[in-house]
């Protein structure tokens, strides 16, 4: 598994890990199997597959609407799953690639059909960082849904304790990461216990 998994992940693929989910002695006929985990470039946790010197970051990016006469802001969230470190920031939308390059992620999530979900952006991302890109449904970045996802994950009534006094684009990016990890890891994410606001 390790040798094939490493090759598949380096090629930018997502890998479904399937295991037996019932005792072979108790089974009648074929033993039941199920997907127990989805491994993606940004969700690697196996020490044998990780570079010891670097973080293996999963990043999500959400670009908000530009206010009248102003410029759009982007929310960037990143998690290092093996350590459980989780951070967010906002930045001008036209600087978003610079921020991603600084993080050097393994995988980047973006809303499907958004301004970032283009061949040009994906090519620039691959050329600058080698990261794979994954489009996610727009509802995963929905402001209300993301806020609720984060409050549910951290078991809090409000995100004020993490430094938020209202919604900003980084909340949508962070909510999309938690939703993605729930889908791929199929296990508790209790070790991701705080959210740090990064100040540019």
C-alpha cells in the first residue's frame, strides 16, 4: 500500500482506502467492505509518506464579492492535518496566488465555477507550487453553512473566541476545509482544536 499510495498521491490523485468492515468468520458469502478513508495530497498523515522538513498543507481559497468602489478580498484557510494546526487570513484577491505560494500547499480547494476555477489559475498553481487543485461545490463555501460547520466542529455558540466579530471570507474557506476533511477522513477531527487568525 505505502509504495503505491505514495506514487498515486505524488501524481495528484485521490485514493480511496477500502477495508473489510465485518468479521470474515461471521460473513455469509462475500465479506462486506467499505471505503474507510479518502487520501488526497493535502490529507496525508502517514509519516512514511510525508517530507519531515515541510508541512503538508491543505489550503482552501474563497474570493468574496467586491464592494462598490472597492477591491475584492480573498479568504485563505490552511490546515496541517498530522499536527492539527489550523489557520486563516484575508488578503486582497489579486494577491491570493502570492499567499498560496508562501504556504507551499500540497492541495488547494476552491469553489467550482468561481473566478479561481480556471485552467490559467490551475496552471499557475501547479507551476509555482506543484499543488493539486480540487473544485468543491459552491455550497461548501456558503457563508452561513461554513459558520455553522465551524461552530459545530469547535462546539461553540460563536466564533468570537477565535477573534471573529462577524463573517469574513476566511470563515468560508475554513468551513470548506472542515467539510472536506469530514468527507475524506471519515473519522473524528478532535485534534484540530483551535483556529488561529494570521495577520499579514
